[in-house]
C-alpha cells in the first residue's frame, strides 16, 4: 500500500483529470462564465471531499471509476459554496486557495453565476453515476439536495451570518459547523458508499464518521485561522476575529479546542469498526485532517 502522501497525490490527479473532462472548456460559449468556473475549480484545492468519496466507495467494496461522478459532484458543490461565501455580501474575501477570489477577477455578477452553474453541474454529475440497486439515482440526488439546502449548507451560512458580533452558545456554534462543513463532508462519504451499493449498516457507520470528522475539520480550521498566516492558509487569516464570529477557540480556548478535535477524530475512527481493514484510508484521512497545518 502506498503512503498517504502518494495516495493523496494520485487521487487528486484522478479527480482533477475527471473535473477537467466534465467542466466545459474555457473557450466554450459563454466563455467568460466557463473561465470563471475553471478559475475557482482549478485554483489548487486539496480535493479532500472527492477523495473521501472515493475512499468510502473502496471501503464498501466499490470502484473509484463508479464513484468518480459523485466525487466530482461534491467538489462542484463545495466550490460553488466557496465562490458565494467569498462575495462582498457574504464574507468579502479577496483570496481563496492562494489566488484572487472569483469575484475579484471576474466581477460579482459573473462569480455569482459561476457558482450557480457549478451547483447545477453537481446534480447533473450525480445522475451519471452507474446504477446501484440499493441506491437509485433519485436517492443520490436527494442526498445532495438536502445537504445543499436550507437545513444544512445554506442554513449553516445563514446562521453564521446572523451570529456575527455575538457570543453564541456552543450548541449554536455546533449547528453552524454541522451545516456549513460536516454535512457536505458526510454526504461525500455517503455518496461514495451509495455508488458501491453499500448496506444500511455501512451507510450509518459512514454517516457517523462523516459528522465527527467534519466537526473536527472545522475546529481545526478555526484554530488555524488564529494561529497561521494568510500565506500559509491560502486565504485571509484572522477573518473570524475581524468579523467577531464565535469559534471553538474563542469559546473554549485553543487547548480545549484541540482536545475536542482529537476526541471527535477518535470517535470517527471507532465508527469505522464495521469495515475492519478496508477503511484504513478513511482512518488515515481523518488523522491527516486533524494534524494539518493549512
């Protein structure tokens, strides 16, 4: 088995090649829109969500070829959410993934439309996943739609905006993190499992893994926002403090936040016990997300 660094590199190249095939070329009309979509999609993201999708498929005995459309779908949805989050009416960020944000290069209107187009593409890609008897296309589309809507991704962003300048209870902060981060990470592994015709037991285990890993991921993000530089992160550091947002470090302190992220990662690993050795990559990925420095 290759080491994790090599595995991540191989899977990242696999996902990037598929995205390059599936997103219209930059010279396809309307060219400006497709250039904007590609600007944000190929700005150097780590492809963590699609890689988790592929790893979940393999843990369930499936293939990465069958899972690739779902993997690309979650990356399209993720990138759409980043484009919109960066807009001046939202978080007003100038940098993302180490390059100028979409609206800084193409203007607010084009960035908005690029995000809209990537969201639509995400649902198109799910419908191209080969048929799995236990999880028909309609079920996979429903999974992505619920995650993208008012109860999770969009709802989490609303709660995040409304929480600025307030000291939120930890329960409310967890709601934001579950919506904005953990829900899509969970859907990533669930869609991978669906492509592999996963059992109900496997689906529940991956749901528990995804939620715990997603919360740990966001806690580490909160920590890095106050401990790393913008150059290291590839985006503006210190934005949470500037916006007076409640974060785990602000509410619990850095040490307690790190301890909570460790606890959640351990819980995520335990959730995978049903898979035995077939989930080794998922465990490695959870540890990687816990120990990253950007």
